[in-house]
C-alpha cells in the first residue's frame, strides 16, 4: 500500500490571526472530573481529537453520559462511584488517559477493569504510576509485572501516602492526587521540580480538597461534589508550531488568540526570547483558574543557546518544535534533560535527530541531550514515527524551503486541521 504524504512549501510570509484547538491536558482532566461529579456540566471549546475522544469513550464505558453538542461536551457524571466496564478499556494513543484513569479506578471499591491501548501506548512505561499506587494499597497487574500495558486493576482499600516524584511528571502527580480523592488519610505528592499544574487548578475549580505548601501538594478523601461548567483555553503546545513557523519565515507575523498562558507550560517562550525571538504576549482573562491571552510572533533571526535544564519540564512537549527553531538559528543549540522524551509517543530524541539529519542539519544525540548545529535546512522528507508532535514540528522546520511529510494524519491526535491552518496562514489554497 502506498503511504500517504503531504508536500508543503516553500512558504512565503505567514500572516494572520488564529485560534488553536482546546488544551489537551485540560480537556482530559475536565472530562474525568465531570464524570466524577454529580449532575450535569458542560466542557466548552475542548479539544476533540484522537486522544481526548478516547477519554470520552472510556468514561462512557464507566457509566458517565458524555454527549457531543457542536464544539462542546455535555457530561452527566456518576458521582464518585463509577460503573464496572463490561469490556477492556481501550485508551488508544493517550498516555495521559491511561495513567490518570488508573488513579481513579484504583479508588473504586471492588471495581475490576483492564486497560490497554495501541502499540505505541503499550510500549510506554507504566511502572512510574503503578508503583506509588501499589504503595497506596492498589491491586494492579500487567505486562512485565505492571511496567507495561495491558494493566488490570481491582479498586479499593487505598490509604494516603507521601510520595516524592523521582522524575518530573504531571501525569504521575495527577494520578496520585486523583487516587487520593478515594483514600483514607492524606495523600501528599512532593515535586522537587515544578510540573504543569492543571490538575491542581481544576481541583480548586470543582471545590475538591487541595493544599499546597512549597513543593508539597496534598489532598484527602472527597465528598460528593456538584458538576460545574468549564471553558478550555487554547492549547499552548499547538500554538507553539505557528509561533515558530512565523519566527523562521521572513516577513511573517502571526497572532494566536485565546491561548492558555499557564506559567507551568510556557518555558518555550523564555528560551525563544533568549534566542532573539520577537515575541509579545499578554494575559487578558482567566478560565477555571487558567490564565488566557494572546501571543504574537514576528520573523526573527535566531541564535543558538544552551537551554537551562530546569526549563525542560515546563516545555517538555515543545522540544520538537524548539529543535526546528534551533535548525535555523545561527550557531549551536544544546538541549539537555531529555530523558523523558525517550518514552513519549515515540523516542522523540531519536526522532528529532533522524529528521534533522534528513533536512541536512548537523546534530549529535546523547542519552538525554541533543546538540544541534544551526544555519538552515535543506528540502527533504520527514518521518513522524507515529507521533503527532514530530509530524507538526518538522513540517514547520521544512516549511520555508519545502518539505514532504509522510503520514501527516498523525497530527490529528492533538490537532485536527493543523495543515489546513498552516496553509491558510501561508496564503495557500
């Protein structure tokens, strides 16, 4: 069978204003908390894409009523007690879904469930979530002793623990906080390095127990809580592709409106500014505790930098598009602290290095670092490796000179319509 591909560019100046789809992280969490609430709530302007539609499907199998109404979701929750599913729960490609729902299911007294996903998800590490949940008393088994999916869980009997995250992970933190809503006593997560805090903000939005003290985040057993409507901000990770495309393409100016500007997500802006990017942004409103505003990017000659490893947890999903920017920057860019990228939808360190070489860019790859020799790219072909962010990042990298993207449909995991929006800003039909 012939593989699908898309030819893009060369692209002239990108100009215009756009809104990107809703934040993927907030959509996952909002759907889950509405499913645990009492009554009916609406999720306005969520992301409706592969990963979040998997979350909606799994929650329906657990008894929640999740309806699509135009661009929105309407959810009638089951309270804190979910229904035992009749079949295996298929999480698709969604790592956030499988890890967070595991925390919820571990707290469901007597409920039995099996979780699986696509081939990519079944390769991803689950022990980082399973181990602390077992310490809380959860009964979980799976491939390689619970280190890989499929995972089987029988819920109930949880007790709060204090757990220090060995690696920065908002997914592990969130899974434990969700499990803590069903546990005896206090559940405490200590994060030595801050990670995205969407779960904490949504706990406050729904009135769930939450205390923070420096790096310590605590919750306890929840009482039934009412549903509340939630508006999802635009996804900063999706906006980042258009910002970088504008920075790389002479004469460009692009504004993204209605985008989430949560400071635990926007480390990329700081790095791009250090590289010489002409960027402006402003918070103009808030939704459910999430700051929302606009970002404007104008074409800028960039220079290579050595990235502060402390910023990587605040931009972990944006590293592929940072690599695209580094390919065009003058001089060398060094990006450390990338061990987590080895276990994403693909081995993103290897995928980035492969595609940079395919576009004629010099790159060295270490166990947890990349060293990129900038100066521009050559026309070429890029391979997504079944990874939405790799597909979009290297479409952006090759856009000024022309690029062929194999299997472009992988972008639909987080951004249906990405290539249409990119062509529109390029002035293409």
